[in-house]
């Protein structure tokens, strides 16, 4: 069961990272970057959330006790 949750976190994190990267290349992020120097908050939070989810999933997969 833990492996399933970990895999879902890894896949969900990867999806959020891809969507966040696409959001940083959007027109609204370009406008925000022009005025503030950074992309939109939505794009940044998607990237941060994706990275956290992927790292948590990988850590759980790699550090879980092995059953024989």
C-alpha cells in the first residue's frame, strides 16, 4: 500500500512540475515577469508542490523497509 501511495506522489509530482514549467512560459507569466521580475505565483507554487511531492514519493520508496 505504501508503494502505491509513493508512486502516486512521484507521478503527481512529475505532472505538477511539467504543468508548472508550462505555466512559467505562459503570457500571464511573461507579463508578471515584466513588471515584478518573477513568474506568477501559481506557476511557482505548482513547481514547488511538484518538487516536494516527487521528493517525498522517492524518499518513501527508497527508504521503506524491504520485505522478503
